[in-house]
C-alpha cells in the first residue's frame, strides 16, 4: 500500500501516474489494513481542489467500497452460521458434497470446522467460482480451519445403492475423518441419516454459511483432482476436462470405447466394470 504523499506538490499528471501504479489487491485478497490505507488516500484525493484529482479519488473510493462489501459478505456468512446453530454450540462443522450428477467418478463429501472468527473473502458456493479461484481457496480454507475430513463413495457404491445413499456414505465418512467431534453439523440441503450428531439441513447453505461453503470448495477441488488422476488411467473420455459429467467429448468417448471402471453403470446402462475407484491414488485432507 502507498506511503503518505503530498498531493499538493504533484501535478495532475503525476497524481494520475501515482494512482495508476497503486497495487490494489482484488476484493478476495484485500486485508483490513489495505482498506484503511486506500480509504485514507481516496479521502485525500476527493478533498483536492482539482476536479481531475477528485475524480480519481471517487474512482478509488468506489473500488474500496467493493472490497469492503466483500469482507462484510464473508463475515456475514459466519454470522448466518451462528444464527442457524443452537446458542450453546461451540464447535460447528459444515458439510457439502460434489459429484452427484456425473456419469463417472466418485461422490466426494467434505466436512470442515473453521477456526473461530475465520473470515475468508471470496468464499462462496464452489459452483460459482472459476477453477483457479477454487484451487486458491482450497489452500486458504485448509489454513483457516481447525479440522477437515473428506469422504469418498466410488462408482460401484453408487451402482449398488443409488447416488443419494452413496452421498450419505461419503458424508458419514467425512465426519468420521474430521479428527474432532463437532457439537453441531450444518449440511447443505438436507440432513444426513445415520449420524449420531445434532444437525440441520440448510437449503442453499453453500452460499450462505462459511463452513458449508468451505466444505463445498474442499469437496469440489478434491473430486476434480481425483478425476484428473482417473483421466491418466483411462484416457479417451476427457475426464481431465469434463470431470465425468455428460459432455459431447465424454459421450463420444463412451461411444468409441464403451464404459471403463470409473463409470457409473446405473447411469449409463449395465456392463462389465472393475473395482470401486473411490480412493484412486489421491491423498485427501483428514483422510
């Protein structure tokens, strides 16, 4: 962030050059101290007697407001979480899954306990985030959490049960691998049967609650990494790109090659298949 400058001694061109060189971080990387520093500079600019300098100040002030709103949104996800839990709860875990809809690959669930007060700007439902940002957030979530557990249910489990029951299996495994017993569990969408824990299903929770959103990111990134490994074992379907979902490339691979052991035969029709690929060579956090 910039040091204090004497705007009165600078020409308009010099002020414009100075502002253009500012290292203004994107909203999801802006720290509270960045906001304070940028606000001070914006205030100095808008108080200048020159119209051109004041315009620069207004532009900077709008940029600061965007960053302030993002931090408030992220903090609000923690507040929403607190409202959804009983007042006596101390340790809350959020849980979500990825991969219920694809034709191939596992269902992956994650459970996350964030450290108290952990605000992660940019955190959101993983479906709303580009892949690069999800990967960045994955590391931020692991640094901001007290514990994380990941559970996997592979394609043969999906075929034996159904995808909903397989999702429950993955979720129960995720909770078992947390490393601590939470007081309360917040789950995206629905309650999970077979868990000896007080819990609440939250419709749209991955966009409302911090720990559910964090679990959404962990589950999605973990599953994507698994599918990139699956793509190396079974080339020709484009798993590294489509992650097992039904795309033209994937369907063309099925037409040419038929199903491989990573496919869910209950989704595409019966045939020969190999073992469950739930744990395919990928080290998962808390696993």
